[in-house]
C-alpha cells in the first residue's frame, strides 16, 4: 500500500488519460481560432473578493466550495483558488483597459479550476474547463453563436446526443418583481424547506431554484416560472436567441427552472446535457449572459456572455459511450546498438533525428542488442535504427519492426528515409 496518495477529490492524469485531455484542448484551441477568440491566461488564484463580489456570496460556490488559501500572518489580502474563470477574466478586462479595444473582446482559456466540493463521479476538487467569453456585445446573436460554439465542441469531440437547455433569468428591470413572487411562494411552503434553504430564502430566493437538495425537487417544479414574468425587452431578447438557435440547427429545450448557480448571470442562461440525462450533477457544461459583472468588478457597465465546459465530464461521457482513449504516440523509431556500452553513439543519432522533428527514442540501457530490439517492439515503434560496424562508413541498419525487413541506410539520408516511410505508412 503506497504511503502517499493524491489528495482526496483529485486524481493523477496518467499518460493515456492526459492524451484525451490534450486532444480536447487542441480541439478547443482550433475551434476558438475559427470563431475569432484570443487566448488569455489568468492566475490560478485571485483576491477572494473577486469571487465574492462577482459570483455572489449567497451561492454554493462561495459558501461551501471556495478553496481559500491560508494567508501568512503578514498578508493583509485574502486569496482563493479560482472556482471558475469568468470572474478572473473580467477582472483582467477591467484592469488592462480592454474596454478601449474593438468590441466585443472575445477571449478563451483552458485549464484547471478548484472547488472544495464533495468528490463524486466526474466531479473533482481540481478539474479542467474550456472557457470562452465575449465581452461588449449586448445582442442575442452573440448568445446564439456562443451556444452553437459549445454544441459544436461536443459534436467534434465525439459526444453523442448533446442538447441544450436554455432559459432567460431576466434583468434588474423585471427580476426583482419575480423574486418577490418567488419569495412569497416559498414562504407559503416554509415548513417543507430544508434548514439551509430557509436561510437562503431571506437573502436570495432565486438560489432555491438552483438547490441540489433532492427535497426541493417537487417544490421547485411547481414554483412560479420566470419566463412568465419577463419584461418586454428580456422577452424579445429571449425570443431572438431561440430564433437564432433554430436557424443554426442547434437542438435546444426551454427549461424554466434553469437559473445557473452564480449571481452574475442576466437574461440568457444555458446548459449542455446528453439527452435523457438531465440533472444538476449531469451537466456537461453551461454558461450565460452577465451584463452586470464588469461594473461589479470596477469597470463601466458592459455586457458579456460566456461558458465553461468541463473536460473531466466530457472524458467520462466519451468513455461511457464507447470511445477508446487516445493512446499516447509511440515512437517512430528507437535507436539501438550492437555495442551495449555505446550509449553516446545512440544518443547522438537520436538527437540528430529529433532535430528533424521525428519521434525517436534512444535505448540508453547497457544491455544486449536482442533485449534492445525487444523493448523497441514493445514500445510500439515502427523502426529500429541499429548502430553497428557499418557506422564507421556512415551507415546504419534500419529494421522495420512491423514488416520484419531490414536494409542499410546512409546516416546522411536517415532522417529523410524515416520521414518518407512514416508518411507512406500514415497514408497507407
């Protein structure tokens, strides 16, 4: 039994698992480049106030899940690991004067987030998200484009049966009246509310709709719907978002109980699910519009919309749907040698081939040639480059480990011959 283990709620991504994440990250990079998003990287931790102010103190994220860092005694500021990327990106937008850039500013990042959540299948205390943010456009068309981008990501990743749940949660014009109606509804069922939700009721009744407590399911299903209380502007915006999604062919369903868990959302809210697996613990990702967040974090009032898609959940669903994990790339060739002690020669040849951008491993173990060839074959290498007596005349033996053939190749031509063989093999 190992003495040390990864912290509870975290995991090691072993090579084949890491290869899955690398593939998803490359896909995210390719997609966002096509859609005109620019990469940004923010710190893994921020001032705690960024999350308390931006996300909202009456949320599970801040109340229960925020990974707070213990300060040194001389530190005046409080810090926390980022639980999601939007607040940090908006903080950077304000801090670096991006409001003077051509709008909207379209930004993307992919990386680890942290929540001190109860560990369960597909949910970790350190998890990875693919995130996009479009800041500076108030119109419904950008909402639809962001949602369509997320849906395309799942399709190109290979996840089957993804649909979008959408809702509007109003704005400061119409939401206060709805919250008053919702509060009155819950007060009428006070005896049925769990203790935690009774406390939240007086601070923000909207958060009860986002409750993860199973005892709330029946009450929430019968609660007043915000879509019945939207002002004219919010209703028109939501109608236009749905019209754009229909025109784009994105499958969606209106879900009146969808409010998302963060305070900064306004109007459009959405989540992605595999059809038939809707539920608060089953979302693949989601996002929404946050027209008040820039002002909350010190900037001028600026609209924005974005999403965060969980890569851990995507990897899990891909495995459940029968997608084999992407194996890490085997070396094209392994450099071996007849002289077990000539590790310098093997390393020198391998280094020259790597300089030509070829995947090459040098067998640096002092063992017999047969053992070196056996290891190269187990490694999945296509070729073994054998250094022997011919090296004195500038030649090496190249053995095709898959075909069992072998031929003499000039050292000067080795990189070109291996590259040609790899191209021929790849295109079959």
